[in-house]
């Protein structure tokens, strides 16, 4: 206390003496307009970006977005992140179960596209803080896997198991910057990605019709490749007449689409969330069926064709801009098209976590989404889109019983 009192006393005497000079505020402010200062400020502003661009803190040359994206309750944003994960850019060992595309997208991560400029798989980037992760795995087969550490019996734990635990923790929290919002929040899946009965019915119908419109507009191409699908899927149990009638009427009303002679298996494709897309791989144009919820891809056909930009069009196909995927300069190989020539069942080709084949988010009744959607379409009013009814008006139905 004596020292503090002495310091205060000295300051008081100094101020009382009047021996110091005070610079008025307007005089201090005037100095910032000095020509020399303004000159050096212009140089600093002109070179500010170049300094940061070439500084040691720039970890790579991957182009990042200029604005952060954080909306944990946006299903559209979640699906957009899921769509960045393709077979070309994403691969996990079969024994890894705690990590998948949905977990990564739920926590704000998108997958950086595999290309000549970025020949790296499993390259993740946060859509908010721009942090980056690269998941590297032990690619040895299970019987030859490397082990790490030893327990009491001298047996180590598989390396991929240890990596899985570490990567999961980084994906969920520590991989983000400390100030990143995704570090503290994640997109809720129940009621958002996994729909609830009644509440999401109108949205389910709208998505179904968008898929059906895409398939109906390219019916000739689908019928030409009908042999690509398993006979069990093509000749499955017929859909009821009310389902077909409502689908055709809504399609004609909403999209003015010709509904004549649509095979029943095409309706079933739309129920399972599939739609046609094209993408260029070097000089190959590939026709794909893609699920709108898990981004699973089914190879349909390919042909030699100049690269088609995402805003371009393809002769013989009627696709929206979003269905013409950005071209990739990597040539398609046998590994990228390993389903070519095989018959597939679109009902079972989805990823295991896909909401299209899992039960809906309901505490009272377990029913797969595709079964619920068929009942929703069948039980809804015929003039649903004529009268532009709201979602609340279309949800006044009884839940179908489990058979």
C-alpha cells in the first residue's frame, strides 16, 4: 500500500506542476492525413492480401469459400454437404462403422472433390471455419492389419480401430477451430433427415413428384436400360390404382408432364428417391441414377463425349442444371464403374444409413419411409395440387397399420 500511495502522490504532483504538454485531439487526428502516412497506408492495403496468401499459415492451395456457412437446422444444407461425398473422393475400410458421410455432414464437413489438382481421398473441409481433415487408413486386408500397442496378453489393437476413434473425435469436436459453431452444435437427424409421419408428408410428396418428373421426362432412356435392373425389382408387387391415379394427375397438374405408359417400376424408382443425372469424366459422359438422400450412385451407361459443363445440356435427355453434375478431369476407370454390366435392385442399393430404406422417426409405429410414402400418396386428395392445400390439410389421415 505504501508503494502505491507514493506512486499516486508523484503523479498528482506532476499533474499539478503543469510542466507537461497536452496534444489536442484535433491535432492528433490531423496526423493521419499526412501525405507520407497516406502513401504507406496505400502500399499496405495493396499488399495485404498477397502477404497473407504467401504466409506460412497457408496450409494448401485448396480454394475456400469466402463466407462461412452455419445453419444446423437446414435440411437443404445437410443434403448439399452429403452430395459432396462420392465414390471417387470418399472411401472407408469395411471395418469402420462409427464414421460415415452422414456423421461428417451432420457436423458441418463437406468432402473436397478428388481431381488432378487435389488427388486425395477423404479430404474434409468445414463449411464454417474452413478447417481441413484428411482421413488416412491402413489399407491392408483385415488378416494383415497392423496392430498398435499391447494389452496384458500382448495383443495390440488394430490400427484402423485406433484411427477411427481419433478421427471420430476430430469430426465431432476438436477438428474444428475453437470458435467454430460446428464445434458446439450439430444438425439434428430425427425429424430433419429422418422424417416424422404427418409432419413431413407434404415435403415427401413434393420430393417424390420431382423425382418422378425427372424419370418420366427421360422415360425412353430408362426403358432402353430396363435390363440393368433386377427382374425382382421390375416385376415387384403392383402398386394400387389410387397411387397411380394420384401420381399421374399431380404430375400433369404440377409439371404438365405426359403420363402415358409409365411402367410401374419407374414409379417405384421415384418412391425410393432415384433420379437421372449425367457427369463427365475426362472424355466419358456417364449416365447415373442418384439417390436424393444418401447420394448413392447406380451406373446406367457411358459414352465417349466432350465434357459437358454443369450449365450445359445433353442431346436426348431432359435434365435440370442441378442434374448435370460438374465435370471431372479424372478418367473413369474400372474401379469407378464396377457395377457396369451387373443387374441391380434400386430398392437395396442405398447406403445403410439412408432414410429412404430406414424406419421413419416415430415413437408409436415403425414403418419404412418408402411404405409410408406409398400410403401418403394413395390416401391424399386427388385434387391436392389443384386446390394448393397446405401441409396441415393433407395430414388429417390415419396412420396405416403394420401388416
